[in-house]
């Protein structure tokens, strides 16, 4: 079962999730982020920081709705963090709003926390463990089992309040009921449905975010609902469990004495720092209350985060939990409270130095100076990124400096080999960029060009027109008088830069060739006309000569005829 992941095609090369994942349980393949289930501790921080809101959460909403439609007896186990998260006037209004959805009963998970507190007090009183790490937070449990397995013996062998409460509810109502946990924690789903050691205690998980949306769909406003009591005895001080230090306060509510120094640690980074210290075996006789979420469960990743700040949520919970004494009325005898934790360490192939160098070279890192360790890819160093690439968790293209260098290199090549002049001119007519062809034709270096204005070299009338109208000019033939060049001009407006891209394609040779070809044609036409005129003249002269000869011949022949005729008559 995959509890959380990212939606496909939502990533935009930001790698923010990778940067914020302390255990680096996110792989990037084809520019798409994916959560590696075996590595993930389900803290949900990656989903909170994702700017694209690309989270994909395995919801149990349809299952719960199905339970209610089949008229099953469904009990809600609501995490006490609701006191600082949900919007209401009186806590009992939340109970009423949940019952309006069809739930049979609403009981507070702090009831299960009271049973956990008793187990922690027992361990403290026995004093057999060198140090004790609380096991209420499933993300902390995963963190230790996967990444700090040497600390497993320090984990309190006790189930979480949610599991304890689920088992208690079944003991009270029977095994045919359905138990739904309602809280702010994504990791609870993996614990309830993915951990065989505690299977069967909880049937489904709903988050505060989901319940608020459900109320909205049904037109239910908790503030307009009557106040109804919870179905359980008051858990008293155990309502403080979701607040940082709340477990320690619950333990201290008892008069039981022990020799353990008690420390509360919140936040994943702080927890990892603590565990690194514990690995040194230099700390003894300490009881560590640990939570992955800063401030405790009150601001878990599914706590409807837009509602309240951590400080406000903490104050609300502490104000509502008016009782600071032990919850003596809650009887958990017969509820199995034990959980055995184990080594589930994550193992990845380690690259050799040669393999590391091969990846580093592919990233454009040939020397120590090339290793910028900028962290843009989400990894703390270039070598950490190279290791992730070797392990197929990351891609070469995630290296931003390398990608930029490649892009610049390719764009520079294109700019430099292009036979046309290319310039970028801003609204002040200052030259902001130019390629080598432009530098050559303008007769200046790039550095000098970037300090000059275009009107110092070229008549800027068309450029000014495009800057004013934002309407492009495409393939207009103009003459650059300063250089006696004939060019095809294209000017395109760049909106976000308030500048124009100007290209001049040199067609001087083509124009000269076209002109020469024109002159050749005209000379040919002129010569042809002369030949025609001469031929006409010759023809006319021949015709004249033929005419005179014909007339003379006619006269002579006529005389000859007449002479012959006259002779016969005589």
C-alpha cells in the first residue's frame, strides 16, 4: 500500500520536496518526483512544501461512507489535537457534527493515551532500559527502524494511543464495530493498515482536512450544532499528548518516582540529531518524548493547516485540557499494549570511487572547484547527488549549474554560428546582447557593444516602432547605410523583458548578384532590340531595292512588248 505520492505531470523541476525530505526518500524519474515507499517515513513534509499542491493521498473516505450506508456501527476515535485545529465554539459541537454524518459514537483517542501513559510509567519505574524513546509517533518509529536500527532496543515496546484506543473500543463494543481514527497524521494510515504487528485495531483513517470538506458538502457547520458529550470518561492530562511535552506532563501527573531525565524533542531534524547522539552510547537514563512534527501533532500534515498557527493551536489544546491529574477512571485491563520493534534498515548500493567520479564527470564536475554544493537539486552536496544518481534516485539533469551551463553552451553555439546579426535592444535603445556576427559587422567587442546604444550604429526607426506598438516586423528589406549592407530585417517584441529581438540577415551578395543579373538581362534586351532594328532596316532597304528593280523591269518589258506588237502591225 502506498499512502502518499505525487500526481504525475505536476512537477516543474523545483526539487523542493527533495530538499525538504531529510531521509531522501524521493526519487526523480523523467523529471517526475515519486516517493520511495521502502525509504519513506510518511511524515508528509514533502506534500506540505510542494508548490504545485501535487499531493496524492490514499483516502479511506469511500470506505467509511460505505460503512455508514450499510448501517454499520461506526465509532470515531478522534485525536485530541482537534481541540486546537477544528473550528467550533464548544468541543461538544464537534461530537454533534460527527454524529450528524451518521457515526454511532465519538470517543477521544486520549483515552488510549491514558493506557500508554500507564505503560510508560511502568517502564520508568522498572528502570531496566538504558534510555527510553517514546513510540507514539509512527513516523519516528519508521525513522528508527529504517535509519537508526541500532537504537531499536531503546524504543518503548508499547503501541501508540491510536492502536490502544482501537483495541479498547473493540473490547467495549465488540469486534463487529468499525473503528475510524480521525486525526492530523498521514503516517497513521500506514501504521493502521500497513503494519501487521498491530493490524485489526483500526478499520479506516480520516484526516481533519477530509472531515472539514465532508461537513462542507453536507452543509454542516459545527458552530451551529448543539454540544454533546464524548462517549468516554475524561482522559484529563492525557489530552495534552498532541502538544510538544504533553507526554512528559502526563507522566508527571502521577506521584511515581523514577531516575530518568525527561526531554521533549520535536521536528525531524532535531530527532535525527538526537538519534545521532544516542548512537555514540554517551547518554544514559533519559526518557525522550519525540515527535516528527514541530510542536507535536497539533500541526500535522493533514491538520487543515490554513486554520490556525502552531502557537494558537497549542494554546487552544492546553486551555481545553483543564485537568492536569491522572485519568484514573479509564480501565484498559485486557488490552494488549505490547509492540515489538525491529530492524528494518534501508540498504542501497554504495558506489565505488571510480563510479562516483564517472557520475560527477557526467554532471560536469571534474575538479573540487566544480563541486559547488549549491543544494539546488535537493541534495546537500554534489557527491551526495552523484551517489543518488548512481542509486537511480536522481537524474543528471537535476544539477542546476550543469543544466544552465549546458543551456548556455548550446545557446552560445547557436548564437555564434548563426550567419545573421542578432541583437537584443531594450526600451532605452541600449544594446543588451549581441552575437559574434553583430560584433563583427558593428566593429566592436561584446563588452563595448553592451555599453553602447543601437542608434550609434543603425537608424533605429523600425526598432522604436516595434517598442512602441509591440507589433513585430518580419522580413523587411532595408539598407544599412553605415555599412553599405542590404539586409532582411526582423524585429520581435519580448514582453517580459520590455525589449526587442532584432535580426539582420545579410543579403548584400544576393542583391548584388540580382542587380548584376538584371543588368545582364537589360543588356541582352538592348542588344536584341538593336538586332531587330537593324534587321528591320535591312529588310526595308532590300524591299526598296526590290521595288526599284521591279519598276525598271516592268518598264523595259512593257517597251519590249509594245515593240513586238507594233512590229507585227507594220
